[in-house]
């Protein structure tokens, strides 16, 4: 059985790619089961008209998640297709007779159409944008550091969701977020060798983490080796 995964990428106001939308249920199931990418369902939003109500699709994932997944797919020689609409919007049409080739047509029955396949071109643009990004490298570091091999031999990757609610960059789940609470509140890494982590802020974060049964993960970027070094903290109590 051949696999052909489909991703739509979008740009933000700063004209750089910032997120991806997944309209195809099989694509979402694949990245959720194999790479623990949960994303955010926006098909449940009443003001989002282009949606698949049964599955709450589309699902939104950030650009780091997408590029990380694409690199794994390439290494495993799994087919994928990238779609992009320069108008920052997505037109969905179920009528095959539509002839406007300037529109990105994405019906919900896995019939994706484009004027031409631009997957390689779009992937190279993502490569140019993200390969030198330390924020992206930090994401990759976390996905790699906290992965482990399950009893059946398969790799279990961590799931990284927004940590804004707990004052962090990410909430890190060691398994599927539907089955377990997040283990770490991940703070943004410190990259200046002369910069120290404010102790009062660290204490506050640790107390918050303790009250929600989480550890605080702080990370430093070694300026000489350009490697990340992480330390986790939890409140010991009295």
C-alpha cells in the first residue's frame, strides 16, 4: 500500500512560512501515530468555513513540526506533496469541473489539484528558511533527546504543544497527549554565554511546575560547540 501524505503550507504577515494545514484524515492519522504530532484542530471553529466537520479538520501544525516530519519522510522515502496558495487563503471546491487553475482546490475527498507540482521547490524554500534557525534546531533537539524505543521496537517521539498556559515555550509529553499529562514545561533556550537564568523566575516556574506535576526544563546553547545542554528542576519541598 503506497502512502502519499498531503500538506498545505501558509505564510504569515512577515512573508515567511509559519504553519501548515492538514485537510486529509489519512495524513493526520499517519503523523499522529508515527511521530506524535497532535497539532490543533481548527475545523471546530465556527468562523472557519473551509472545514470537515466530521473530523474537525483541518488540523494546524507549526512550521517546525512540518519541516521535521518532511525530513523524516524523505529519509524513509515516503511520498508527500506540498501545496501553497500565494493569496494566504485556501479555496475548497468539490466540483471537478472547476477550471480556475490559479486557485488551490482542496476537496475533502482526497482530491488534491494544483496547476503543477511544486513540492521540491517549496521544500527547498523551507530548507533555506529553517536549516540555520536555532529555534528549529532546538525543536529537533527536544524531539530527539526525549524519544525512546518501545517494547515493540518502534520509536516513541515526544509531543510538543504550546507551553504558553504555563509560562513556557512548550509542554512536552513523552507519549500521546491524550494518554498522559505533560512531563516538562520547556523554557526557551538561553544562547548568550553571559546571560543567566533569573533565579526568582526559575523559582516561580518550579513552584508552578510542582503544583501541576511537571518539571521545568531549562536549556543552554553552548557557544563553542553549538550544542544544547538541558537541566530539569522540580520543587523538593520541605
